[in-house]
């Protein structure tokens, strides 16, 4: 009986760890996407400014 309880407890801990790991990976991917979007926005802004300065 004790072994069953220990296994159940171990499975719960493992499941919580896997869920936490999965969520942290998702969060990391979101951060990478935000950085990429920021870079693209900066490039677009620089392009707009360059075009505007050429027209002046």
C-alpha cells in the first residue's frame, strides 16, 4: 500500500514538473517572438525615416 502511495506521489511531482517545464518553454518562445517583432518594428521605422529624409 505504501509503495502505491509513493508511486502516486512521485507521478504527481513528475507531472507538475513536466507542466512547469512546458509552460516555461512556451514563455521562452513568446519572449523570442516579442524580440523578433521589436526588431522588425525597428527596421521598419528606420526604413520609413530613411525614405522620408530622401524625399526632403
